[in-house]
C-alpha cells in the first residue's frame, strides 16, 4: 500500500490569495504555475501528480515546495537572488503602497469609503506593474498589512480630530461630514475619540504625512487632569453631533 502524500497548510487568506494569482492575466506564467503547485499540494496531491497537472518536472515542484517551507508564499512565488530568499521590499515600494493606502478608495473609482485589506491588495496587484513595481503584483495581504503596521497606517479606519489647529494642513471642510459619521455609526462602525486637536508632520525621508505621536503628541507635557478635560471637550463635541464615541 502506497504512502499517503503529505500536504501543506494554507490559511483561508493564503488560499484566496493563491487562487487570485491563478486567475490573473497580468502576472508571469511561472508565478501562476507556482501558485497552482501550492494549491494542489494543500489539497494533498502527490508530487508526481502535481508535476503532471502543472506541466513541469518533478524537481521544479519540489523546489517550489522547499521555498514555501523556508519562507512562505512570497518566497515560493518569487525569484530572488541567493538561495531563493525574497529580497527586502524597498523604501520606494513601501512608500508607493502607503500613498495608496492614504487615499480614499472612492477617489480611485471604488464604491467603498475605506479600504479593506483584500481591496487594497487587489488594487496594488492591478497597478503595480504600471507604476514600475512589478514585484508588488504578487505581494500578499499579510505583507501589505505588515508594511502599513510598521508605518502606523490604518487604512481600514477613519481617524479624525474634533478641531484642526495645524496651519500646514488646512483642508476644505466636508459640509456633510457629521451626517456621514452618523451613517457610519448606524452601520455598526466604532466611533473612536482619537484626540481633540489635529497636528500633522511630514515623515522623512519616506515622503508621506503621519499624525503626530510620541513626544509631539498634543498630550505631551499636560497633566492627567488637563488631558481628561481635553477628552471631555472632544467627547461633548461628538455627542452634540449625534455620535457616541468610545
């Protein structure tokens, strides 16, 4: 009786990502091939069967699976210098991703008000080659999430201050903002009181804006009593507009 073929374990997110790669018409054929190998192995297919279905030799299947074991999906799908390891994503590539995440999806032709990880990753895949970042056309959702977390960017959340005191960041007021916020709350969104005053700093050298934090935060140098009074003011402003912040 033959030995039962081994399998690899994929999360639902990883499986969805690989299935997306196999349907893509814009990525390289070898990437599609490797995605199929991983999916077939996750389904328990033997190496010889996978090689036959994909149309490559047995050694190539084993190499793909070896790279997956060493470094995960991105390592298995990508060609990288030295022992199959995927090189670090460059600062330019990270900045391109961050700049997209900092835009509203509705301004890019989508109906969504905020990004989901799936939608953001799909957009990156679609436009990466056009922007000169071809490697990002196969980036995974988990890697996108890591890049944004490192930059403290949360594109799936809307953060706002009750009052903007930043002279370098005066935007045109949205006359329907409070009405929109109430609709978000009705949909089950969590309304969080992030601060009272708005302050923005340019992040060097990567070239994107980021809300102030650490020693530059509006809370710096204030006593707990003063901070509490500021929170009360912000809370009252939101309540006056029909919102229940957390």
